[in-house]
């Protein structure tokens, strides 16, 4: 570090040490490079998705915005990684609280309805999706409740599980009120994943799983879902039923991916992409652009990179001796895995259509920053996994 | 340690789950992108482009010298672009309003016409593709088109373009033979799979005549311009383009000048017949090249103005073209008119009798009437000529000679109680002359005519027996009030028919011998038969099409002539018949018509005929060919309910020969000047100003006209356009 040699012993140096001093110790380069590669591919795909039929050089707006999102996300990632994760109570409740307040505000006139759900918060020209923050908040909150055994215990008790249920229920209820089915499903999946691997009593794990299935059935039959949500599910079962209506997305997505073939048409060369046949192709349906323009090869690269990220996160979880750190990693892995599978699955016609972005690849400010922040948490845990120095 | 182990097991399971999920994704992606790739590519292709059909320029129909009979003319068409209108804030309302003012039509009408047809939206609406310009006004004044072109900013989405429309260069001439175009119907598109690819909503298809028969070659290949479109249906560029290939020109055997002469002569013939008090409701004429079977001219009156088809005919106009009151001008009598051939049929009767054993050099008695089967059969106007040769019997058209011949042949077959395998010499000879079956000419919907024989009689009886037996019992009360005698006759006829209507009676055979009774022929069949007599017994398939020549003249494809047959007649019989027919204009029933015609220069052979049909006045025939010593043309003229053949039709045929060979036609119109109805098309005037023979050297060209690279057409050597 040149800075350290130039200013050998100043108070500033000490503060810098506190902030970044622990960082370079252990870095999981596989994880970092995979995430960087996914982000880079994402920028290219966003560019291709938004350039239309004209010269790609004339339509770089979204791509440049996405670069800014990534830059901010990278800073957040480094900052989060730098903070010692072993001080959960220092910021976990803060993040959780911010997320819940954000979610509540969305339901006030400050919220904005986009694509049928009130999930955007608009303050002074800035847009944010508190739902994305809630994912981070829930991971941290649950890790705190389930990963910090009470005195004399070495695993979560029934009380902890009940507290954790409350911690889930509050943001979940707010998100269902938007309504944002996709994010709600991610929260439930993250909860189930973390609970199952937290060492909580098996009866709770199995019992909640059964309850979850029953609840879903109840929601389905009770008519709590919006028409378009039901339509998405039915058209998932039979996309040809209404090719111009709700089945349109599913059909067009499959056509885009299928027509790409093994090699793809080449970046900026996809006719389906440039004709904008797939709605939301730079956000939720970004994978159709990859499918058409980069083909099976490109699609596989993205899937393998995502698998690498999740594998590394799980490895870091296994190496972490602290239950709290391990649970954060498990939460992040569950989140990324569930969201990636649902997102790519829906473009390939094997999952119903829910509004979820593809981690690191889809265009989006809050989502990109949230995903990179989550990676920052994991990197921070990794660098300190071997115990205290 | 147990706790840690448990956690590790969970993580291991989680990792396996992750791998399983991601493997599923890759597997699914492989399925979509490798085995199913072609399927999705085809789907994508279908969704990304919209085709615009660019119709090819239709080929012309030329006569044998290269004169255009049907060509193309450009007219200005105002059309709207569906998507451009739709993209406007008010859906094009303001633009259509301004356009309505310029075109002087109600704006509501234009708005309706720019809607797309669907099960909920019925006409007026646009049936074609939304990517095809929607025509809103055809054949507009250049002034209107200019207004729109110059103020394009006021008319976004509206264009004024030139469009090719079919143009009958010679007006009404040969209008039924040439045919017409109409927009293709949805049913036709359904029926013919291949059409769907090549047609668009704006395209027209040949519906009758040569336009229909040679539609495919005349049409050419339409070009397809594929526009790339986005998900909003907006055009983003041209994805691919195949240029249209113009249709081939059809060179016919026709001669536009002869056709004009025929049309004029027929019209005059009808006019003259009407002056004599005859109804003369229709007329037809066919001119054949006896050496090739080529149809040189083919006319049918009444005719109609072919411009009615422009822009699609409406139902009322169409019904009128088929109505009795208007004289069914759409129907070509030359092709579909069925009349008894009357005495023109005696050529076939003579052939049958002689081939069946009658002596060619014998004498035959020609009394004023003969009685057969209890009925008296009269000569025309009761004339008697004593004893005649067959030659003379043809020249003076003695019916009784042929009655006797017919009766004799009937008796040889066993009469009322026929032998097991009757000769049926008359019916078989009639069929050998090509009667009773379509000639195979290259025109649609040809009538077959009718040769009555035993088989036909049986079928006819079976079909009508029930009705006749009913009448035999109850009579004709509705007729009795007005004419008790006629009612009694009808009742007796019904009684006879009811009992043994299937028998081939002596009366049938006798009537048949002079081309009366149940025999029916078309003018085209009769012309073909006389052409066969002229051409030493070669019965050819009449043909209009001679060759196709590509628009640039580089490709020339001759149309193969149809099948030929030989008349089953000995040469000396044929020669005898030819010499008899050659004397008809000179000294027989055609004498009046050919007065003053230089028969020594161009001898004409022919036969008159006067056909009677129950309830109608006599129809006049003249069937002929010339020159008799070296035949080139066969000319048949029919005037329906026009009187006798010698007075009504033979003069028309003579006028046609006058025109072909450039002779003077005597004025028969009783002092009236010639500026009557004939020549009303205006364009006939150019024929009128030309003097001299219509056909140089009295023969149609063997060579084809040539199409120059610039598209102009040169006549064959020795011919003038």
C-alpha cells in the first residue's frame, strides 16, 4: 500500500486501517471474478436489449446507467465487506428497520405503481425498490435471531423460531400488500432455507414447510391473488391458451431463446431482441437476450457463473465457524439461487412468470446494489472466517 | 461435533440441490436451443416480418400480327397506409376528413373503408393485409392526385400512386373471348393452396375467356417485399425483397382487324334482320384458320363495355350482364350458344349416307313432301325439284332427299324394332364431325351441344317420363283455354312419349337428317366441322393461344396445337361434298348474298341453314370456307331468330370475306348511311380508315410477332400492325 509508506504514522492511517485494514487479508477471487463477469455481461445485454434496430452506439443510456448502478454497488460491497460482520447488532436491526419503513412508505402516496404492483418508492427523482432492501434486511435479521444462540443454548430455540417468524411476517405482509408475489416468494424461500440450516428443531422446519404449502393453497383458493397473478400461473401451465394475452410473454421468451440456437445470433444481431417482442427484456427477461444473441453457449456461461457464485457462497458458509456468519451466507445463497432459478426458468417456460430480476445481470438500481451488498457481506465473512485475529 | 456434522450435511444437500436446479436450467435451454431451434426460428421469422405483395405487370394479349387486344393502362389511385393512420393521435380522423373533401365522398365512408375486416367488422372494410396500401379512390383526376402529393404534410399516410389496370384496346371487340379480371375471392384462396402464396388482397384473377385460361402465364410472378417489423407492428426496414417478374404476352391466332370486321358485319346483319321484322336477339360468328385450327376471330352479340369490371363489379351490374332483358351479353354465343344446325348439317348427313352405302352418283327424287310414320315432312316452302343428284340436293338444299336418306338408314337399323347392333350411321357421323362434345378450345365453360341417339333418347325418356304420363292423363288445361287444338296436340304427344318415348322413331331419324329435331350445335363446333371439310377431312382442335413471349422478348414458347382427327369419309366423297358446297354461293341458296362477289378470284364454299326451335322464330346459319380451291378460312355466322340463312347470315359471311380479301361490300342497308351503331367504339375507326385486305396475301402469319427489348412489338415480315 503506497498510502501507508507515504504517511507512516498518522491518525488518518489508523482510521483507514479500521475501515479497510482487514480487507485484503483473504479475498475469494473466484467469487469476485464471477460476480464481475456477470455484471459485465449484464451491461452488454442491457445495451443490446435497449439499442433497438438502430446503431447500438446511439443507445447507450441504459447501459451507462447500469454501469453507474454497478459502480455504486461495488462501493457498497467494499464498504460492507470492510465492516466486521461480528457486530451484527451494530447494523442488522438498522437495515431491517430501514427496509420495513421503506416497504410501509411504498403503500403511502410516495409509492409508485409500475407493472401492476406498488413496489417503487420515488423520492426527489430517485426511485428505489424497498423490496430489494428487505431481502438483505431479512437475511441479516434472521441470521441475528437464529444464529446467535441464547446463553446456554447452541441452537435456536422455539422462542427464537417464533421471533424469526415475526421478523418474516412483517415485511412479507407489506410486500403482499403491494402486491409483489415474486419478492414475497423469495422472502419465504430465504426464510425456509435459513431455518432449515440453522439447526432449529426439525419439527419446526417440517411443520412450517407443511404450513407454507397449506397457506399457498389457501391463498390460491381464497381469491386473495390478483387476476393477473392467477393468469400468469394458468398461462404458465398452457401458454398457447391466450397467445396475445398473458401467454404472450412466455411464448415470446421461448421463441427468443429457441431461435438463438447453439451459437446465438451475435450481440446486437438478435431480431427478436431488436424488434422488442419480449416485454421487459432489459430487466426481468434479460435472459432472453442472452438466449437469442449469445445462444446456448452464452446462456450456459451465465448459468455456470451463477452456480459458481452460489457454490462459493456455500463454501464460505461451510468454512465459517460462527453460526451468524454461516446463516448470512446461507441466506444469500438461497436468495440468489431461488431468484436465478425462477428468473431463468420463466424465460425457458418451466417456471411461472413472476417479476424477479436476474441477479447481477438484469438492469436495475436497487436490485444491483442489493445483490452486490449481499456479496459484500459474504466477502466480509470470508475474510474473517478463520476466527479473530 | 455432531452439530457441525449436521450443518455440513445440510450444506452438502443444499449444494446438490443447487447443482440439480442449475442442471435443469441448462437441460431445458439445450432442448429449446438445439433440437427445437429450427421450430423457434420459424416462429420468430413469422413474427418478425410482414410481406407486401408487389403484383407483376400482367402480360398483354396480342393478335397474330402483334396488335394489342388487351393491354395495361396506368391510372391514379389514392390509397391509405393503415399503420400510419393508426399512429396519428386521432387515428387518422382529421386526415380522412380532409381527404373526403378533396375526393368529394362522405368522410364516414372513408373511415369505414380503412377498417380491417374481421368477423365483427363487415363491409365496407379492408380485406387485405394491413401492410398493403388500402385503395380509397381509383382512376382519380390528376388534379386530385396532385393536390394530395403537393400537400403531403396535410395528408400523412395517404399516397397517390399510379396503378396498372387492364385495358381492352379494342373496346367491346371479342369481349367475351378475351375475358375479364376480378378480385380473387376468399373462397378461391381457400380452394387453391398455391394461390395463397401468390395473391394479395389487391390482386385480380382472370375469371373468363383467355384471361382465365392463361391466367398463370399472363400473371407472372408477384414480387414479395418482406418488411422487418417490431412488436408494435411498425416497419423498421426491408428484410428481403424478391422482385416481380412480369407476365408473358399471349400471342393469339386472332386478327384484330378481322375481329373488327366480324363485329361490324354481325351488328349490321342483326340490324338488317330487325329491319325485316325479325327479333334477331343475338348473333355469333367464328373465323377459323382451317390449316391450323387457329381461331382468327370470334364474336358474340350483344356484347358489353369491358370497363364495367374496373375496380370490381357490383352485384347489380353483374346480374344485368347475365339477364335475359339485356340479352345476356356476358355469354358468348359462339362458344355456348346451342342451336339446331339445320341444313348446314346436310354435309354430315350426306357423308353418313354415302359411307353407309348410298350411291354418290345416283339420282334422288325431291318431292315437296314425304310421309314417314304417318306424318308428312315438308320441303322448305313446299318446293319440288324432281329428280336430283346429291350435288344438286346440297346446292338447292332439298330436304326431302335427306329425309329419305335418313329414313332409309333408320330402316336398315331395323326401324322401330332395332337390330341388335344398329349402325347408327347418322349419329356416329355427327360425332365424327365433332358434334355433341366440347371442341377442346382453350376457353372455359364450352357447351357440348347434343347429338341425339338411341342412348340419349332412353335417358331423356327416363328423365321426363313421369311428367309426360301425368300430362297424358290430365292434358294441358292451361293451354286449352287459349288454343284447344294445340292442347290436344300436346296431350297426344305426351301420351306417345309416356308409352314409348325411348324409341328412336322414324320421325326422329328424318328430322335428324336435316339438322332439326333434337340435334344442337354451337357456332364453334360448326366452324370446326366445315374447317375439317375444307382441310381434306382433318378435324382440328380450335385454338386461340399461339405462343407466349416474355416481356423482354427473349423467351418465346409456342403453344402446342391440340389433337387432330380424320373424318371417316372416303376422299372422293369429300371431294364431291366440297364441290357441291362450292356451288352454293354461285348458284344455290347463297346466291343472293354473294351477288357481285368475285368468286372467280376467291371461290367460297358454304351452306345455308335455317333452324327452327319450338316457340322461337327461325335462326339463320351460314357455314362456309374459302378459297374453295385452296382453303384458308372457315367462317360461320349465326343470327338467332334472324330469319333464313341465305338472307340473314350469308351476307354477313360475305362481308367478312370482303374484309379479309379487301373487296367492296354492296350497301344493303336500304339507303341508310353507314354511320349507324357499328363503329361506336371509336377505336374501330382506325380499321375503317384502312383500305385493302385485312389480311395481306389472304393468309395469317406463320411467324410470331417479335417483342423488342424496349417492349414494343414488331409484326412478322410482310404484315402491318
